C-alpha cells in the first residue's frame, strides 16, 4: 500500500473579500510510496502549501480524496508530522517540553517524557539546549526543534513546508545534510516542499515539479544519485539542467499569468 | 553598591515631596487643620495602627483590622472577577456562537460606571461586605474579560495547527495552548483590574459599608480629622502598591519565557 494516495484532488478557495473563487489546485494525482523522499518543487504561490496542508488535514479537499496509509484524511492527526516554515514552537515551553508536547497530550509522566525527548534532542544535535526557551534559540536551532517534534510523533509520513527557507546558506546546507542522515538512518516517508531546485536535488529520491495558476502536478522524476550528494558532480548538474528547464518554464508561466 | 543606589532611586521623589509638604504646612500659609504636616499624619497613623496615645480616638489601634477588612473585600471580588473573566473571555474568544450570543450584552453593560450600581447593590445586598464585593467584581471583571478575549483572538493560528498536528483535543487546546498564549494579555488585564478593585472598595466603603479604610476616610472627614483622612489615603496607596507588586512578581515568574524578548527585560 502506498504511503500517500491523492486522487483527483481539487482545491477551490472562496475569496470572501473579493467575492471570487480561486482554483488553487486542479485535479492533482499523486502516489507517494513508503520510504520515498519526495520533493514538491514549484515557484511560490502555485499551491505547494495548499497541497501539503490538505495532506496534513488543515485544509479540506474541494473534491477528490486523499488517503494516508489507506485511510481518508478527515483532519489533522499525529500520524502525519508537520514541520512548518516558521518553527511555530510554543514560546512558553522549553526545548524539551516543546519536543515532548505530544507525550504530554497523551498523559505520559514527566520523567518518561523527558527521557524520550532526550533521544530526539540528541538526534538533531541540540544536546545542552534542553532547557532553553524558543526566544533564546537561533533560527537553525528552532528548525531543529520543529524537526525533532515531528520525529517524536513517529508518524507514517513527515510533511515539511520549506522548513529551511528562512535560514542562512551555511546553516541550510548543514540542516539538509543532517536531515538526509536522519532519514537514511530511520527511514520513513517524507514530503518536502521547496522552491529551490538545488534543495530538491540535494534531498529527494523523487521530484515533482508543480505548475502554476491553477496548481497542477507534473510527473514524478526519480533521482537515483547516491547520498550525500555532491553538487559539483557532473551527474548532479545534468539533472539540475533538466529540472531547471522545466522549473523555469513554469516560473515564467506563473509570472505571465500574474501580470495578466 | 550600585545596587543600593538603584534601590535608593525610587525613594528620592517621595522624600522630596514629603519634605516640601512639611515645610509648606509649617509655614502657616494654610490653617494647620486643613493640611496637616506629614509628621502629624504619621503620628495619628501610628496611633491608628498601634494605639500609642489614643489621638485617633475610636480608631486607635484598629488599622490592621480596617486594612484586613478592605483587603478581604478586594480579594474576594477580585478572585470572582478573575475566575469568571478568564473563563468567559476564553469562551467568547474561542467559540463564535458564544461571542455572538453573549458579547453584545456584555458590551452594553460595560459602559455603565460601576459606582452607578451602588443604589442597586445596597438594595440587593444591604449594608455589609456584599455590595462592596459586588462593586469590586464589576470594576475588575471588564478589564480582565476584554484582555482575555483579546489574548485568545490574537494567539498564533500556527500554534493551534501545531497542537492539532500533535493530536490535541479541543479541551487540551484551550488549556495548554490558548490559555498560555493569552496569558501575557490576561496578566495585563489583571493589573488594570487590581487598580479598579481598590478604587471601588474604597468607594463602596465610603457609602455602603461600616468598616474598612474607606469608611475611616469618610468618617474622619465628618469629624474634621484631615490627618486621618490623609493617613487613610496613604494606606490605600500603599496597599494598592503592594498588591500590584505581588501581581508583578507573579507575572515575572509565569512569563519567564518572555525574558529578553521585550523592552521590559532590559
Ligand atoms: N486560505 C486561503 N484563502 C484564499 N486563498 C488562498 C489561501 N491560501 C492560499 N491561497 C492562494 O492559493 C494559492 C496557492 O497558495 P500556496 O499554497 O500558499 O502557494 P505556495 O505554498 O506554493 O507558495 C495562492 O494564489 C494563494 O494566494
Ligand atoms: Mg508556501
């Protein structure tokens, strides 16, 4: 059984202020297999977040259906871990309490929560910052907390919405490397949204390029390059040229339709 | 050393005020009975508190029980206002239907000054603690309620999404996400509320109750004891300052996570 199965999903936003409907996603079909690392690549405004939010259950589908692990999505739940673009940590909880928040909701005792949180704190390299509050963390550290929090759910799929977009280049590269290492070690299905061709190429086992206005999904492009990927390698640049060409065409189309 | 100087800073202005007042009172520009010098006020106050020479007559030695009576009214009314203001505020902020059904009524009652309830409060509750507690409640309730509603409404939607993603039920969402997210705003409401609470206790004691510091204040006015009027005023100021200080400490310990994030933390 596929990890995620999207069948003819359409999303129409009702724009209350302008009394106009917006077709954000048009008949999206997608199958994500178990242990895929799928990168959804597209220019901004083409419906990447919308698609991810529908898988997460934050937005409903206007028609069509989305199945996760064979079951239709009806709302948010801990079987799908989400890493948001902004870290969205509870500012009143410390790092470890943020990471273990799910366990608190389930009524797990403090000692057990603390112990389990430590596993994930060590995994994302935050050892020593357990008792810091979010406002005392750098952007990269806050992202790590967001990732650890999603990992602790031990979800069937992890959904990531441009989690590294706000980081500086060096931190972003480190985070990408660590994410791949964690994913290789623990396996699991990842859907990773990005508007950066390079990021998609560094991370994914498959890439889907989205087209704009309305958002549509192109076919899946498999990437069989070994990890960690060398961005200077000839094979890497081959793929990059190929995907960049498609991406450019979509981005141009998006710009034109926005101007029209 | 620097620390001691800092502590001393806050005493400079009151000290200068008192010196100026003492000099002015003794200068004879006004009849001494109309503006008693601080030294006289202090003397009467000492008698009111410790019964040193009976100069405050029937109040001699009663300060503590008067202060306690006032504090108790403030505390009771304020506690009821806090509990109901926070609960109702969260409900109005969170559920649309509660907002639609209850908020218009609340907003209509709010502009009525709490003191204008005094006649009804006396008719309903008689001359005792209850009308004062009722007034304190009215005064503290609205700022707490409005600030709670504001805090809930402005809490980050993404935090709610994050909690839903981690499997929070609605009740958990309210207790563990919405309430802490609204807490800074609730605390601001609590501090405004404590000010109104003292104001209304004293007002109520002046007209509807026969004990407490407000009562002593008004009664002394009838007997032309302006030294006691002033002693009562200063007492109210100090008690109000003390309760606000307690709230501030509570705020600092519960909002520890805001440290270094706001201007306050400088
Ligand atoms: N809640 C919403 N209501 C109305 N329109 C929306 C809403 N969310 C997104 N949109 C619109 O849908 C389109 C896709 O948005 P989004 O999914 O955020 O794109 P992306 O994540 O690829 O940048 C945009 O044109 C955006 O303006
Ligand atoms: Mg987006």
